[in-house]
C-alpha cells in the first residue's frame, strides 16, 4: 500500500476512533465522572471535542497535502498520548488509570502508523 493510501486510511480510522470515544464519553459521562472524581461537564466537553476532532480528521484525510496532514496528526497524537498518560498518574482509581493508559497506547499506535505512512 502506498504511503498516500495508508495515511488517508489511518486518518479515517483515527476519525472513527475519536468519534466513537467521544460518543462513549458523552453517553457515559456520569459513571466516568464518578470514576475520575471529576465534574460531569468535563466528559461532555471532552466527548464533544473528540467528535469535533474526528470531523477535522475526516477533512484532513481528503486534503491534497497528505504528508502535511499525516505529520500534523501524528504529532498531535504523540502529544495527546503523552498528555493522557500523564493524566493517568493523577486518576484516583486503578480502573481509571488503566483506562487512560489503554487510551494513550491506542493513540500512540495511530501516531506510529501515521509516521510509518510518511516513510513510504
């Protein structure tokens, strides 16, 4: 598969992942708020932001300059994964820490794939 096709496919998969995660955060805002001992509005905002980011990713997947799009998203995913992992250390419950570490690993995997597409 060419770098172009791989990058665009990964951007679309990343968009689907973000949309799904955002929808889950919105649907499960109350139990997530209890798990993380945080205001419910946090998860409504995070979910909405994730869905908004998914729409941006879909647009970037169609952009002519796929290398720039993939590079920017890979960098954003690396920063996001590091931030999520850092936040995990402050989660009050083990389940919350494990959830955040899993999300950080998934976001990192997207970054690695996008960087691999750039090397093709």
